[in-house]
C-alpha cells in the first residue's frame, strides 16, 4: 500500500515538465505546484539540474526520484526497476500530465531558470576546462561562463529598467555539469608500512556517519591522553578541510585539519580496517575561485565561523554593499536547498541559487576571492 501511494505521489509531482530536448530540460528546472487532478496527493515538485526530482507530499512526506525526458512529450520517472513513462505537455508556466486516462496540472512556482531567460541568439562557446575532483581523478568537463553585471546590480543603475517591470536575475549560464556524480574514492598508500588512505592535502572530508566523533590533537600522536584540542571533537557528518599531512602513527594515517568552526588539529583517517574520514568531491569550475564543494539538488549549511550570517540576494551582483538587494540572512548552521549553480562572477566567487527553510529563494556566495575560507559547507 505504501509503495502504491508513493508511486501516485511521484507521478503527480513529477509531471512538471516539458516537451523534449535540451531547451525543455532547462525549462523544467525549479519548483512546481500541483493544481489537483487525478491524484491530489502531491503539493510541490522540484526538478534539480542533476536529474533528481524532490517530491513534497500533502502529508509532509518528501521523496527523491530520478527523471529523464526520453522523447518529445514523454518522461521516465522512478528508480531502477520501479520506473514509469508518462506523457506531458508544457505551455509556458503550465504543465499537464496524462496518467491512467486522467489529467494532472501544475503551475510553476519559480520563474524559469536563468538559461531559459536567454534570447535565441547562439551562445558563445566557453573555454573547456578539466577540473579535478577530491580524489585526484578528472571530473566531467564543465564550461564556466564569465560574470557580467546586470543593469540593476549597482546603486543608482535601476533607472534604465522598465517602469513597473519585475526584477529578475541576469541571464547567466551556470557552470554546472549535470553528469557529475561524486566519485568513488581512490585508495592509495602515501606512506610505506602504514595504512592506506583516500585523502590528499587540500581535500575536504567529513566524519563517517557510521562511527563515533573524531578527536583533534595538538600533535600527530594518538597515544598521549593530554594532547587533545579544546572544542576539537568532530561529530559524524562534521566537515573538515585537510590542511597538511599525512603522518603515520602506530600504523594509523593522521591529517592536520580545520573544522567549520575554525578549530585545527591532527585527527586519524583510518587504522587500516575502517575509514573514519571520507572525502567530499570538489570541482574547479570558476576561474580564480576556490573549488566548489556543493552540488545542485543537495543541501548546504552556513559555517560556524566567522560567526556571520550569509546573505541571500535577489540577484547575483558584482557589488554587495546595497542593503536593498538582501532578501534574507541565513543564520550559522542553518541549511538551505541548492537549486542551481555554481555561477561564476569573474571575481573569484561561486554563486548559487538557493531556497531557505523560510522559503526565500535567491542567490548566495559559497566563498569569495579575498577570504581563504568557505562561507557554506556541504551537508554530507
């Protein structure tokens, strides 16, 4: 019974889409609200750029399934053997889905993503890059796009916009790669006669969910009982930056790391039998920027240090000193949904379109060029 209800919810949520082709795939990105129909169980459907559909049910349920446009007017939904092909029709911000002889209708909650707002002129081909993921393996190719400031992003520049027109973000093309999948970590032996490792200096990692907190130490020695760092217990799921190492101690591999609350110390990755630290994939998509650690369709949270909220802007801006452009300030530790990104601003920052827990949607920075730390961290 539960499975059949889930399928019904998926079907009704899922319809959000298109008419086939790359343009249609772009148009379905974002959130859609159900208007009822054959099944009235679904409330909201969000299509992400990595082919995942987040379905929010009427009873507070949430499921994630896969979707693919397989032909004009046809979409495949589900996972593995539990898949189904449905017919759909997209007209502007209205979507209709035919399922079992009934019709489901949806209305777009968000405006079309930036790509869909572009005109029909052929886009320039961006330079190809071959980013490296955290394991050192080559990631799929991505095409970062330079930042161009929009007409309304600096003080006093809004006079040129049409009177009464609704503000919208500039038509940027994000530097995403929809094919990107977190790679399987590569095991290697950085130190002879010591345990194998999956990490490298410069990586980002997290503490495995299947273990106890990792303690940080002032020295790379696990034997003393008096070399622990204050506030240096990293819980499962805690995110770490690998600053130095590795060092072998009693056959264990240790790394010098920094937490999201800006505490540093040595901590073990593995004893040779199990891994307590696991790598988080990164991608170098925006030129002169720190590698992005985030993936569209996932979640991120505001790092505890420098104990400063992250602003959500109504559009991506080159100058961020205009208070009127701020929609919301995300408190530290609070999570957001990553809808789309990253966008390259040409100034060393990775921008993301996000949705907050208060349902505010706008643009945030993951980092900037001036500071050597991230504002946002991924939720593993």
